[in-house]
């Protein structure tokens, strides 16, 4: 039997260059990308993940049916998604990615069923009562860092989060 | 999680897991719960990482050809307009939201 020769994986895309070029051609000034050269803040987990309560933050513009959807002009708001919600009740609202697959299966940008399964299996100890979602197409990183970020952090700490998974799009 | 390695490296978070999938698939492929579980299990191992700033390179490929990468780098601009009013996935959602607020 002939061996199956696979192509090696190709390099990850250089999104900073791609986006800079794309927007440069459209006449925009270059974007000031968030760049942190100092070491990141660091807290090791004090106990195994199987004993931790895990929070979830996602920026793919996920909202629940009945909630107000996001607008697309630097929306600074976030939604609280109950972590016992039926995933069929989740929606997306975002201008910067193709939402087709997220709308077919929300777990590709908001892994709620996956996390519930891993919690049931004991890989994760528990989940916070809510996940926190926003529409990540926000021009000002400073606004997120100084306003939305601390508010979501405080809310997750109030819900007893030991660790948080961030899922960007 | 990350689908954009260079952006994540610039941000330099405490821990990251990079999945080389098209944007909009940060945690997997639709209707593939086994792959979604493998991806997340792999990513969650990052919580035991000892070195701050480590980016785990997850070993999953979207498909054999990775043609999506060529398509992405050749796009000009396919974003939608930046509407400043709520953009619902469907009209029924808008009505539900309006009813909730009354």
C-alpha cells in the first residue's frame, strides 16, 4: 500500500501585516496594535483545574435570545450569559468575521457545551454562573483595558472564578 | 485561545493556545463535538504551564490544503458597515428584546 504523503502545515497567517495592508489600501492611518514587551501578569493556579471554578469570556458578539444585540460602532457593553442556557438560544452579532459556522454551532466561538461536558467529566471543577460576552470590534484597546475589562473581572471574581478562559474572534 | 498568532504574541498574555483555523472558529469546527473537546482539553493544559507568556501551538489543521489561508490574505475588505444600532441575528430576536424591555 502506497504511503499517504501529507503536505506539511503552512505557516500561520501574519494578520498584523495583512490588516495593515488592507486598511492602508483603503486610506486608513496605521492601527496602533496592542504590544506588551514586559512580562505578563502571572498567578500560578493554586489548585488543579479539576478543583477550579472556571469563567468564560468571549468577544465574538454572542448574545442570548431576548437580550439586546450588539451594535457595531465600538459597542462598550457586555452580556451575561447564564451557563445553564440552552445553546440553541444563543446568537451572534459581529461585523468582522463570517458568522455562518458560529450560527450553525455556537461552540466554535463560545464553547459552552464543550465546557459543560468537561465539567461533567471532572476535567474542570465547576463553571461560574455566567459567561461574559462582548463584540470585540472595538477600536480603542485602552477603553477595553480601563473600563470593560475591570468590570468583567470584578463580576467574575464575585462569581468565584479561580481561572478564566478567553475566547477571542 | 487564539486564531491570530502574531496578534497574540504582541499582546503577550500570561497563557495562550493557538489554533490555526480560519477566523470565526477559535474553538473548533461546527457539529464536531469530539474535535471541540480535544481542542479545549489541549488548550486547558496551558493552565499548568510554568513559563509566563507561553503560547501552546495546538496540532490541528483545518484541512489538507489550507486553501483558506490564501483566500484570507487575498481579501480586500468584506466587513459590514459599522451600524450604531443593535444588529440582530434575526428579526424575531429584535421583537423578543423589545418585549423584554417593556
